[in-house]
């Protein structure tokens, strides 16, 4: 009887104290749960310039899009084309591609992605009004037909050997029509099918992505939240990883990477890249409308010196095709105007009517992509032939605006390269190319580019692109300088991250934190 009384009293006391006690208990459970949330924080040096995959060109935007959207196919860490939204495909002839879509894939708004979304997305890219840089990738697609809810057929007007590789581009991501129509475009919102969803964007500060609970890849993503922090200074990015405030950082500055290699708390993951640093000209502006002037400047540029001073040796000299695309790229020794020759450069300037040189502007930005360090080296090198380059250093948003409007004498850029020459060179240098910012028009270049994308016999394509590289090196609308290494500095909590080689952060979805 006494035991029953004591038990009753004890239960009564617990009930009286219960609300506060159990509220405290619930709070503790919530705290434990919050502590257990897996958060990966990555530092980057540039803010995204919009998130509409069909419109954006900036690498900083693409790195977010890597994780918010999917394409029909994607590139893996070996740069091989593998399934993404399409689980398989058939190519019954060289004008017909049939894609079989995954079933049950959901957009971030909860609606299932189906073949009509593929048709809408690709037609939006092809629409001139969209002004998509991805249009040239699929310009030969003459019709897009929905065969059923999970099957879509692309019919080409002519063979396009690079089509599968082209479809891996973020600019060809699949989006829902209703999201575009509700927002005019997708620059400030994200409604994809990707492993992460946009939760918060504080411009010039941070972007927070959260795990997509309906993502179609099993056990992916492995973290609950991904936070991008915009930190312009490379030294601060390294300090953040070293202190643990950042789990990893994309760092392009060679001096900082060299320093990171000596720090025990971090590890450097580096891979030869396929992107290309360029020094290009607006060929509609004098004196760059004269190929002799462009050739002279090409002969004044020393790629090895630029890599040594601007990249601390962390890059490889390249011609029109990224050097890491070994199947296609010709060595620089086989390309005209690729080695410094100051005397010949001066002779060409005299022939062009500029015996005393001239003055012009190089548009650049202090961000890595904006290439200020590279522009400074070029500025000094051009003094060797009596040419004065004045650096027009602009804020990153202004840089992008000038790039889009083709408002420059010359510009230092980092171009998204590819192991597939048609995908890189057609959009860049064909007279109809979506990112032909050089305003370059050349009949022979167009002929070779059109021929190369139509050829399906590898040996014939190789001969065409060998000839094209020589034509471009001689015409010199842009000087292809080097391919920088892809570098990430990673803290001890991070495991499983893989680099693609084109800057993509896709494998963040398979990355774990301890």
C-alpha cells in the first residue's frame, strides 16, 4: 500500500511538472536533432549572376545550377556522357535521337517531370527571344516530339556528332513551364529537379540550398544543407577552411594553392581543367578589325610567363582546343603565331599602319574569372612591341554586363571548355555562335565548323579540326592562353568529393561530412 501511494505521488509530481519538464525535454531533442543536421559550407570567390540555366553564362551561376537542375545526360568525373534525367537513349540513325526518361522524377514544386517539360525546355533554348548561349549546341534540332509521357524524340536537320555531349550543358537543363511563366524568367528563383533546393539567397553574402527529399538518385544528397559563402579574397577562403568555418573552398589563385599544400589541416584536390583562359578582341573595332594587328599581339604574348606569374605554374598552355582534350588538341608548335616573336610582331604592326604602336583598353575584373592578374602580365608583355594596354578594371556585375553587350576593345576571360571541339568552338567562333563576343565573322571558319559538326567518321573530323585550329591561330580573333588547373581546398570533415574537370560541383551531391 505504501508503495502504491509513493508511486501515485511520484506520478502526480511528474504530471504537475510535466509541461515544463517535457517542453525542456523536447527542446533538448530538437537541439540534438539540429546538431545532427549535416551541413556542408563551401567558400567561393564570386556571386552568382542569376540562376536561369537557359540564360546564364557566368561560372559562378553554373556552379549553383549544377546542384539545382538536371539535364537529359551529364558528364561524370571521367568526362564521359552518362544518364541523368534520361535513363537510356536510342540512335536509330544519325538524325534521330530517342530519350527514355526516368519515371517519378519531381520538380522542386512537387510536380512530376515528363517529356513535355523536355520539349518545352529545349524549345525555349532554341527560341531566339531567350538569347540562350545553349542555342548553338542544338541549332540543328529541327523537331522535338513527345512520343509518350516518358519518351521524347529529337530529329536533326543534319548530323550533329556532338549532340550527346552538348546535352550535358547546364544551359540545356530541364525546367517547368509554369515556373518560367510565373516569374518571367528563373534568374531569382530555382525550380529544378536537382539534388538541392534553393532556401535562401542573400546577394553578395551567401546562398543556402537544402536537400531535395524527392531526389531520384538513391542516398543522394548525403548532406542536409549546403551553404555557399561569397568570400572574394583567396587568402580568406584558405583561412576559412583551415579554421573550420568552411568545409571546402574553390580557390583559383596559384599562390594560395601553393600555400595550402603546406598546411596539415587541409588537403588540396587538383585536376587538369578543360576550361580556357582567353584574351579576345572585339573584331568590329579598329584596330582589331585588322588581322595583322591581332597577329602582332599574338606574337607578343608569352603563355609560359603568364602561367608562371598569374597562376604560379598551375596551368597548361593551350591553343583553340583545350590541351586536356588530347584526342583533338594540336600542340602549339604546330600552330602559327603561338610563340613570342617581337621583331615579327613589330613588322606586322608597321604593315598594318601602326609603326609606333597604339593604345587600347583591356576590360577585366579583380575576381579570378575576370582575369586582372592575367591582364597585368599581358599589359607588360605588349610593351615589348610598343603597344600600350590600359586596364579597365570593373566590378564583377559590370564585367558581365560589358561581356553581354560586347562593349570592349579587348577582354580577358575564362571560357568553359569541352573535350568535344564542336561544343566549344562552334558557339565561340561561328558567326552565329551564341557566345561569339568577338563579333568574328569568317567564311572559312564557318565552313570548317559546319563541316566538323556534321562528320561522324572520327578520322575525317580529326582532319577538319586540325585545319580549323590553324585557321583560328592565324586569324587570331582571340588568343587562347592556357587551361588552369581545377583546385579545391578541403577540410578534414569532407569525404567523397570528386572533380569533373570543367569546374562542375555536381559531386557535392555525393559528398559526406563527418
